[in-house]
C-alpha cells in the first residue's frame, strides 16, 4: 500500500513542496526518513495520542515514511497534520483521493487540537505555484493564507475536522478576504502622529526629506530632546505599502512567526527597534535553523537604532552590506538562504558619553578625547551610508506647553507620496524605487547641477572639511528636496539645504556646541 500526500518546508521566505510518501506492509515497525529534525521525529508520539483521544485506530503495519526531497531539512511541528492524515488513510479512517489535492500544515496537541504554524502565507503561495486545489491550515492561520487568490483555504481546529472534511462528511467553506478586510487593516495607527511633536521644525523637515527619498538618517542631540519620539513617527509619513511590498513584508513576518492569530496582510510599514545588546545573528538573521533578523523584519519599513554608539562595533559593521545590497545572504555548510533587507536606517546618538556637551543648562563631564572617541564608534564606511545627519535640540518650555499643533502626518505624507511618484517615473525599469538607491552612475545622470550649485558644494567642502564620500550623498538629498518642490532641476537652495544635513562630516562638529 502506497500513499502520497503533501506539505511544505520553509526555505528563507519561500516554501518548497514536500511530498510525504507512506509505504505500508505487514508487520509493526515505523521508519521516518528524509532529513527530519528531532521535532518532526517526535511527531509520532503526538500523532498517536491525538488519534487515540479522538477515537481513531492507528495502523498496525510496518511503515516507511519518506519526506522528499531528501536533501531538504524538515523542521518544526507543522508536519504533524499531513503525517496524521496519511496514517489515518492507511488505517482506512480517511477515504478517497481528496487528501492528495491539498497541502497541509499544522501542529497537533495531544487532544487533537490543531495549533498554528509559521509560514502559512508562503505555504499557500507554494500550493498555488504547484497547481494544488488549496491548503488545509489551522484556523489561526487561515486569514493569512487567504491573502493568496485562486486556491481554497480550509481552516480546521481539530483533527476530527480534517477527517470529516476529507471524507466529505463536513463542508468547510474556504476562508476568503474582502476588499473591506484589507481596507480596515490599512488604516493608519492613531496612537502616534507628527502633530504630537512640539517645535523641532528643522528635524521635522529632515524627516520629511528622508521619507521622500528613502534616505538613511542619524539624529544627534541631548537626552530628552525627543529623538525616539521623532523616530517612532517616521512610519506615519511614509508612503503606503504597495500590494507587492505588503505581500513580501507579510511573508517575512509569517516565516518569523510574528503574525498575530487571525491577521491577514500586513499593510503598515514595520518599525523595528532592537536593544543595543542585540547579537549579530539577531540583527542580520541566521542561526542553526536560519530565521530572519531585525533588518529583514524591518524590510520596507524603518530600523531604529537608539543610542547607536552603545552597540558593539562589530554588530554595526554587519549592517554595511545589507545597506548597500538591500538583502542578506545566510550561508551554512548545507544550506544557503536569502532574506530581503531593504529598510530605512534611523539612528540616534547623544553628543557625548554624558549627553550634555553643548547644553547650556547642564555641565558636560567628558573630556575632548572621550567625546571624539564616542563619536568615532560609528565608523566612516557606515557613516558613508547615512545620507542625512541632523542635530536635535532640547525643546524650550514655551513650545512644550503650547497648544498649537504642527502639521499632522496625513498632510506631510501627501507631499512625500507626490515626491515618490516623481521618483517612480524617473526610475521606471531600472529596478530602484527612490533617490537613496541611486548608483554613482545614476547620480551623474539624474543629479546634474549648474555652475552656481557646483561652486556652492566646492566652497562648503573646503570650508567645513567635508569628506569626498559626502559628495554623492549631498546630490542625492538635493535631488529629493527638488522633488519635494516639484522642480526638474537641482537649484542652489536645494544644495544649501542638503549641505545642512551633513553635520558629522564637518571636522569641527565635536568642538561645536549644539
């Protein structure tokens, strides 16, 4: 007796089809092959208990179960459900061929309850890719899988639900999502808004420019000036996720097991803020069983590093390649996975170790050497990848108590979206989406300046000691400022504003007061 049923294995943010072959002959033995990990091997005991508790007989056969492809590691409890269904077919508790038409995934409790699994969305995409009729998944994962159109998503809560459905004794309507469901999910969060910010007009403007061009940003200022508050409001002015971006972002969070029960498509840009004690693996991803790290969880959103000099230098240095390539490749001896990592880096730092350098109300206790050493914790190559650097000053009391509100996020977002539309048209067919992603050759093509602008850059670089690496950054930011103004050409005023966002490139920054 030979049976084939189907499940899927996660590889990066994709799912690969797994064919479960069961061969039964007379005897009483059980052999599971196909590179299963210990969790999969332990499924035998969970499945037996679930079958007995629910009144199903177990097959008394010599069973050989192969999980193909044999060179792809199978891990996790998601194989419990397809393995149980196959054993129930061998035991003649399930009849017919309906079993072979679906990809199944779900972990079984001892009482037969089907628990949620990671990666339901990639599994559903795998089912569609291979022409399967649909997927059978835990009820908690059904809305996530239902994002994929053109397949049936059967939500089950118990092992008995699966048996009755496959035997045609119970009709389980496929889970579907309406446009209204996605519209409700896309409504922006109401707990934070740019209107909450008092003062800080220069930083608000810098964040608008950063959002419009997708530029990485660093804020330097004393403790309590509002750097974290500003960063948390940046996602509220970013353009809404496109459908493709939302699908890819959801896949990453699905594979990481971070989607809430019943959640469908992620339609808000992620905001990740790892603590400064984060490890290299937690930041970039990997591990024995590779998982996406913080930079991938921030894909299409914001990665915020507060008190960035407190991070280990080695940890910060691993950001250099993802910032350039917008992806991270995790290589192991028998496995290589790739995770997308296109994010906006927003970092914050104090002006010195004690945080009060240049503060007229607090005395700084740091020596000049300590201040320079503190600033130098951010390496030149990493700083080279940060387009906008701005100072955040403490807000005066009169502005704090003022009842006058600034522009709300919705108004700022409209200007950002308009600038992004200009960039989408400019870069159509090039594979990039915003000014921050331009290559040096594209900078020369799209960021031409006239004689007055070129003279302004030359004077600024000589007067403030700006490094050569700042040149392209200045042009990229100036291009974004021109886009916000709706200007075709980069004008001197755009360059002047862009020059103001390079404070850490100035030789005298550590000696200037805030």
